[in-house]
C-alpha cells in the first residue's frame, strides 16, 4: 500500500486554536495528542494525507506540521468530495450525514480519522466496482481538479483519452436531453456535471443531491435542469418520454387527457407552460382541476431533477386534504407542514423533505418567516413556487392577506442566498377573474422578481351553478323572499351573509319561525 495517513483536528472556533489532533496510518499505527511537534513526526514518511472535509477545514491548521514532516506539496485526498460521486443513492453510506461523518464519540479526532479511513477504502471499492464507462467519464472530468486528482493518483488509475461528450451521450442516451449543450458544461462545470451524472445514474428515485453540494456548487441545480428539465424543440428520446405532459398525467393519475373548458385545453396548456419552465397565472373555477395542474409538473420534476415544488396555501385543512387525496392514489410524494401537526408529525414531515422522499411541500405564507422552513428549503433543489388563492395578493380581492406580500421578498432573498444562476418560476392560481386582481398579481411578480406571468383564463361558465338576482327594498322583504325560497326548494340550504352578527340574527329568526337553522362563522370556537 502507498504511504497514506488519515487525519482529523479539533479546533476552537473563535480563536482557531488547535485543541486536539488525531491520525491513523494505512498500515495501522495511530496518533492522538495536541502536540504539533509530535504530529509532524507522525506524518513523516507519508505521501498522501486524507481526511473528511480536509480542504475546507483541517488543512489550513496543519500546514506547519506538514512542512516540518517534509510534505511541502502533499497529495491531499478528501473523502467529502468523493462521497456524492461514489455513494449517490439511498441508502447513503452509513458513515455519512450530509457533510459530516457519523460517529458515536464526538470531539475525538482519532476516532474520526479511523472513520475517514474506513470511508476512503469503501470509496475505493465503489469506484473499482463501477462500470468502465462511468470510471472513464469521472476520470476525464475530474483528473485535473484538486479535489480529485490525488484519488486517481493513489489508485494509479488512468484512462485513454476519449471523446468525453460522445461517451456521456452514449451512456446516458435516454436519461438526458440530446440537445443539451454538453460540450460547454464539460468545460465550465466538470465537478457539477459529475455530481449530476452520479445522481442520474442511480436507480432510487428519492435519492437527492446532498445539501452541502448544493451550497458549495450552486450550479449543480442549473446543470441538472439543463440536462433533464429543459424540453428541446425537436424532441429526443429523453424529452419525448420524461417531459411529455400526457404521459405524466397517465403515469400519476391514470387519466388519458386533460380537462377542457368550453372546448379549450386550458388545463393542458397550463401544465405544458409549467413543464416549459414558464411562470403563469391560471384562473380556474372552483373544482376546475387546479390541483392536478400543478401536481403533474411537480411530480415530474421530482423524478427528473429530484426537485421540490413549494405550494403556498392559506388554508391548512385544504393542504391536508390534498396530501390525503394523493395518498389515496398511492402517491406519497407530498407533505404538509402547518400548525395542525403535533411535534412528532412535524418532525416526520421535516425529515421527509430533508431526505428527498417529498417532492411537493405545502406550507402557509406565514411559514416563510420561519428560519426552520428557510433552512429546510435551502437544503433542497426548489424548482417552483406555487401560490394558491393568489387573489390574496390584491387589495381588490375579497381575501387580501398581508403575509402574501412577503412571498416575493422571500423568493428573492432565497435565490440570492443560493446564488442561483436563474430565477425560480412561479405558478399562481385563483378562481377570481376580476381584471384589477389579475393586474395586481402580475404587477407584483413583475416588480418583485422580474417575472412575466402568462395568463390562462377561460370564459366558460360553470354549468352546474345558476345565478339569479332578486331586487328587494328592505330587510323584511328580503327575509320573506328567503323563506319562500327555502320552502319552495325544500332541501339543505346554505345562506351567505356579509357579517358574523347577521349570521347569528338570521339563524335565530329562522329557528323561531320553525326552521332548523344554525349560524356558522370564523369567530366560533
């Protein structure tokens, strides 16, 4: 075995003082002390220095020890960067939890050094077991990158120079768009491309990119989008299958076609716009198939890019209903986090978002102010924000809510924190077709996020609803007309009034007149 040492340090965060040092050599001898002099002696004779997150953490604290050990230009191997490449699929390696090593004994550098050694040799085994084409691809993309160079050097692995673009297209023929600009990505983002290909190559649909990778390499999300979520104009083996909105509808909901409104394919057009990564405003009547319109693209993105769609809704009961309805169809990809959950339910919901088993998250607009929710979303590839009851943006809407006005600010801050190369698209849904409300919604997103919302609206009327206006001049005349209508229809009836007090008074009077009437309003316990 080539001379290799595995090391770890414990550092006082504020002062940078070295509190403890640990190390173990490939041949088995170990070290545990805070003496830099003794540590340098232990390092002597090693050609390779390996650790977990050594580039970003340990290396800057042990430079003097490396020099004293005669390692002016050591071969550094970091197991952190190798892990998403070689263990991209669930269940992930037992020693890994995001960017940390799983260990029973905290603050013990020797123990962590041993864990890094175990992980490193597991990574070697994983690389050696990979198929020849994948090994060639990784080598050609990463051989000149400092995070990976020494790994290949330690293995003594080399591959003949190949047409890397051609090899990638052949291996991932039906898994990436044939029209993607692979040549440019290879040159500009070799590490990000490697991590994307590793994830695409997995069989588990709920495997995701680790949060630390998304933070360190924000272009990963963009590369995954370009490879698997940007439909090409001419069509290809991948896009014709994975990005076909009719196949998505059939796969998840069993329907052959989308709902039409007065012969207009409004639902299908809105779904296609979302799959085409456009921002949109859909004005659908209540019960008009709104949910499927954003669920189909969300579920498709969950598979294609491991993406998370965030649905913002003001109604907690509706969130739960939508999750329950999906589960009845054996679709378990949706989860809600709201105030109705007990601590155990909330913890489980959070974990499902973290571990990638959820591709749709329902939350309230108030939740966007929660640091927990913000951290949660920063760890996932958020591909779209869906805003339900979008008329709440408008002071002209009947349900104006101030918290809705924070949504744009949150999305803007979120995009900046993640250093995203492109903005996240937005889908808005409402049943209110007032022109002023539509203008307010579009103006809001234009001003806040520079988004142009494409409008999908139908002039078709609801055939199951009938309206009639009766002109009455006083309360007594209105009440008598109401009684006549109740007696004429002789069926369960809902009476809407404009005030809570009016509901109480009207229910009491009807009860006194022999009707079984009760008041129901938002101020009831």
